[in-house]
């Protein structure tokens, strides 16, 4: 027997809770009435007790925010309880003594595929793409669906082998914990016969968490057995409704719903404009020295480190040095306070088909050029594959945006709150410039620094941008931290 541990209702207007602390570990024996977990809402903290005795299976880790009613753990009845239950009279014929209780993969069970928790403050997700069709046979571990939140994309895998029944079509926005599909385990591809005249099996809930459960935890697919084994009838399965975000065209215009990520980006950018006094200052940099250095060492650098030496590592290092020299930009406003940062986590904007991501390179003051290039490459791959996590996007003190990748000559980048500065890189152009009284052709790039004028004065902003220019025009300064 399996008992679900669910997040209880905590009063009017409370729709989610944070799993603050587990008092037991996954796999621990628990007694009825023992405190299992502390849940925190925006109003109160609650201690949740075990409703039955047995072995605890944790499905949602500490720190995750989940909707009210979400199954966060299960309690498997202990052997003593199971034997007692077996000894009691039952209307059905007794099973052989050696038979084990059915697992989630037992044929005929119906498992619910739910929207997993995706981190703090996220209350809903968009069904972006079904990787399988309604009625398809799937194997355990196969990706069923891609879910998009306002921050990241997640792939939900099948907890067992069986046949998929899609309940929510692509494009629908659903709450965390919502059931979006059912999986009938053990269903053969040709299974379409009508069910036996017994009561329909009640779905055994399976929560599919974003991150793996603790190492001691059994697989989340170990769900409670359904009360009856029913051969599924897929011939009567209703087809999914048309996606709410499907494009609608009258021949002259096409209308489609904005993705959650695009809506979040829009809200974020408008908020930045409304809450900060954004001002932009410009300069230009001669990229000759950086380009010559890259050309000289590129082959050896690639051979030694397995990654090419790009421009971005120079800019990251230059920004890091400038933040040390002008610490007011490495700060932020929090209410009536100024918070000074003494670390150098730099966000680097990466454009994808789904939108703009700004993953954060940690501790750039301690990293080599090679490590920075590797980190950027890893993030670019994760963004392309939809594997960027919330942790990858949080905690930056400054951002860099490279519009030059797309040919931009000049722009005014928007702040990434609560940061106080962002550097805009642009395309490199061969332009005539005056050097020592002579007109020469040099590879020039315009730089733009947008900053929060509430915190940063014009003199500091100009000094900051000049320091970046000096570091790039004389890269040896970066090695000497000058």
C-alpha cells in the first residue's frame, strides 16, 4: 500500500508552498504522526506529519516551490503492515505468498504525467512540444514532452513503458502539478481492445520532478498499484483539443499566442525601463591588438585547451578589471540601500530560437581565458538544446550583450535588473582613423555602456568604459591586472 504525501491547502489565496526542509531522508522508515517536512508559504510555515507508517520516498527536493495539492513524497507500507493487510479477509482470491506488490510498470496501470515544479516563483508552464503522439507506445526514459516556463525549458521523460494518452495539447498553459497526460503501462502497440467489464482503474499519481531525487530514493516511477487491472481502450480516447497557440491566418495576417519566455522577456524589459534611470555612454575600440594576438596563438591555444580563443573572453576579462577599478558599477540598489558586490559573476547574452538567455559566468576574476571560453561554449550548447537551468541565469553582477554577432553597428542595451550596468558589443568594421598624425585603416568596434544613473554618475560610467577600451587595445594589461 502506498500513501501520497501532498502539499495541503494553507488558507485563502495561497496557491503554492516551498519545500523548506525534509526531516527524514528518502528511504528512511517513518511512523504515523512523525514530522516529515516543513513547508513554507508566503504567510506561514507548516510541519507535515506522516499519515501512515512505512518507508519514505521523497519526490521533490528541498528548495523547490510546488502547487497546493502536489505529491511531494510517498510512504510505502512496511512489511508488517502489508502482511497484516494480507491476513485480513479480501473479496478477491488470495495471491501467492511469494508474489510482490505490483510496481508502476505492472501492465494495465494508469500513471499520471504531471507538470513538475521548476523552481521558486514559477507557478505555470507551457506545453511547448509533444515528442510523442497520442496513442504512441513509449519506453521508460523516453522524452515525452518539452515544457517551457518563463525562465527555462524542461524535458519530461516517461516513468515507465506503456502507451501515451495526451490530455493537454501543445500551446496550452497549465499550472504546476497539472495532469497533462496519462500512461497505461505495459500496453502493447496494437492494444485497442475494449476493457473488461470491471471498474476503471484509478490513476496512480506519478510526479516527475525537474531534478533527480536524492540518490537514496527509489525511482519516481514506483507508484501505488491501481485497484484493478484493466486492458485499456484507446479506440475511444478523445483527440487533444486544438492548441490554443496555433497560428490563425486570414491570408493577410497571422496571429499566434506569445510563448511564456517571450512574455517574460517583454515584462522584464518594460520593468527595467520603468524602475531604473537608464543612460548610455559610447566609445570605440581599436581591435587590432586583440585580433593580432588571437591570430598568433590560436593554433596553440586550440591544441592545448580544446577550444578556440574568441573575443568574448577578452571582453569578460576587461569588464572584470573595470569593475575592480570602478566598484560603484559592481553594485545595485535594494530599496533605500546600496548593495556592493565583491565578486565578479558576469552574464553573457545568448540568442536562441526561443529567445534571449543570459547565463552567468561565475568568478571571472579567478578564471583563465580558456576556462571562460569553455564555459561560454557549454552555455551555448545548453541553450541550443533547451538545457539552461534557473541556477545558470541567476546571480550576475554585470552583463555583456554582443549585437555585433548579427551585424549591429550601434545600440543602447537595456539593463538586466537588479544589475547597474550592461556592455554592448558591436560589429567590427574596417574604418579610417587618425593614428600619430596619419590616417590608417583599423578594425574598429563601437562600445556602449548602459547604466543606472541613480547609482552611477556620468564620470564613473565614462571611466569604466575607457578602462575596457584600454584593456582591449593593450591586452597585456589584462595579464598584469592593470
